[in-house]
DNA sequence: GTTGTAGGCAAGCGTTCACTTGCCTGTCAA
DNA sequence: TTGACAGGCAAGTGAACGCTTGCCTACAAC
C-alpha cells in the first residue's frame, strides 16, 4: 500500500488548494507575496500565520519545495506527488454520455 | 474556479481511500461485503455504520455510484472526478533524478 | 546600533469530522 | 406471519484541524 496520508491531508483544505493555484500561476513566491495576491485575487482574508502553516503542510506533502535566499524564502510547486493518485485509481478515458 | 470540495473531503480519509481500493479490486459490492472484506484484507475494524457513512461521502463526491436491487445496494466506483485534479495542476512528465 | 522587514514558534479557541450507540424501515425465506 | 437479513436515521462524544494571538529570531537598510 504505502500511501501518503500527508498528501491527501494537504489537498483537503480549500485555502491550500488556492495556494497551489497561485503557485501554478506564478511559481517561486515568498510568503508575503502569496498573502498579498491571495487577498487581491481570491478575496481571502487569511493571516500571514495561517498561510505559513498551510505552506508547511504543503511542504510536508511534497507538493511545495522551498528555497532560502537571505531573508527571503521562495516557494515552488511540485505536482509530481499527484501522480500517485491517478496511478492508484486509474481514470477511465473519456466517458461517453449515458 | 468551480472546484468541488466534496471530492477532496472524500479523499481526505484513509478508510475511504481503502474502500476505493476495495472497489477497484472488486466492483459492485454491497455494504456488508465491503465491511467483511475490509476486516479480512486490511484488518480494519470499522463498524457497519461507519462504512455506510463513508460510502455516503464517497457517493456525494461522485466517486461511487449505487444501484438498488431488492434489499441489496451495490456500490460502483467512478474515478472520473479524479480527472479534475490532474487537469487543475498539470503533472510534469517523468522527472529525472536530480 | 537602531529600525523595519521576512519569517518562525507555541499555546489557546472554536469548529469540523469520524465513530459509536440506539432505534427504525424495508426485503426475503420459512 | 414471524424471524432473519440488508440498510437507514439521528443524537452524542472525543479527537483532529484551521485559525488567531503573542512573542521571538534572522537579515537588511539607515
């Protein structure tokens, strides 16, 4: 089996999924960048600490990798863990209308 | 956006993921069949009511469809909702070792 | 050094969630 | 009709989770 509970836990929260959307749109953002853009584009009023905790969960799931540079910490998305999902439950190709 | 929170909520629980594994292995099982086989193969000691509630969540997420026949209710897996995940965050092809 | 910025750590709070318990409905066989 | 079987409904409980609050560390500009 050897499944990864952290992966599904990370995907379980709507704010974390929005963060993945944000990093898909613009990869390598800092914490404050993400906070600002989430408030702008998605109307999310999440605090900095909340986003920070979300990023920690995403990093533990392997969906986000970080890169430190001075006092900045850049966050990069990595979608490869998602492959385990479609490998576990194969998706039927193009289902025709019933 | 139009994401489906129910899908990720359904995938968020380990027992529900095991149920999906079980239905992948043998599709169209009844509630009692699933209970029995989960106890046998996976050592899960979940009660009937617990499994029933899990199946309701999976059905609401569109991952499981049901078919009534007399006093039996057969459960069928449908992995097509999973497609929205890989469409939302495209997966890189075959990452080489760093 | 002092100030401002980027981020981290940890305790507390309220909600959500999985599971149990108990009882009820519907179907089939004897 | 009676009893066994397959499943459903709803309230209650304990744990996990998301978020806040408050304080602290590290780096950079003045």
